[in-house]
């Protein structure tokens, strides 16, 4: 696996797991959890793309 996708997977993996999402939904509510998950996906994808472009 290339470095960029691996970085994105490592950044987003623990946050996007189902148990983590369920706990966050109970603590923060559904809307805030959805926004948090969307931001984690967006920023980890961007970081993976940037890392892959620079070092790939």
C-alpha cells in the first residue's frame, strides 16, 4: 500500500469504527457526531492526498 492511503487509513480508522461512533452519538448527539465524522473523513483524505503527492 502506498504511503498516502495508509496515512489516511491510520488517521481515520479509530474514529470511524462503529463502537466509537455509537459512543460519540450518545455523548455529543447525532448532528455533532455526523459533523465530526465528516470532518475526520475529509481531513484525513486531504492529508493522505497531500502526503502521497509530496512523497509519492
